[in-house]
C-alpha cells in the first residue's frame, strides 16, 4: 500500500548551527525522500526561537518545517535518520492530509446544510451580493462604542 500522503516534518537544530550544516541536513532529508519516491513540497526556515524548556543544554533552537508528499514507509526511515544526527535536537513527523480532508468534508457539509435551510425558507441556495454587503455593514455597526456596556445597577 504505497499511497501518497502529505506529512509535515518539523525539526529543531541548535542555534549555533551554520547555514551550510542546515543545507547539508536538508539535502540528506531530500535524499531519503527521493529513495522512497517522495517529494519535498516546501521548506520553511522559521528561524531562531526560544524553546519551551531546556533540551540538551539548549534554551533556543532553529526551527525548520518541511512539507513532504510520500508513502508512509518513508516516515519510519526519516525518524530513524533524524535520531542519528547530532545536530537535530528534536523532530516530529505529522500526517496532515487526513486533517485537511476532515476539514474539507466539514466545510462541504456546512455549505450544503446552509443551502438546504435557505431553500426551505424560500431563499436562493447562495446568499446574494446584496445580502453579503448588508451582513458586512451590520457587523461594522456592532464595533462602535455605543454597543458596549449599557448601564444598570451592576
């Protein structure tokens, strides 16, 4: 079962890690993913951040996110390799395509139920541009200071 799934790999390296060492780590990750027929869709360097707690004597670390599309067997090899690297403080691989599919199903269900409620009330399934503009204007009116506390004993 070699279906392609989407994963997010986040790893933390010590703050004194050089750009060359970071690039070398990235090329090793790409080599592992290529071996499994996976692709690295995106790489984001989140930069130097404070850790929630001290890890291996480090209070800060450089966070890096990699979005990878590939089979599930690749994650075990990535996990094994990242545990071996001395310059990786922590890492985590998370499957995100399932969460995206759940959110998409919820969004579709919400739109369908809204359309059916509107049809039952005799309205078109989708709100018109006039309705959307009126709703935005009403929301702007609620932001004013007159909508705050309205007095009383308490």
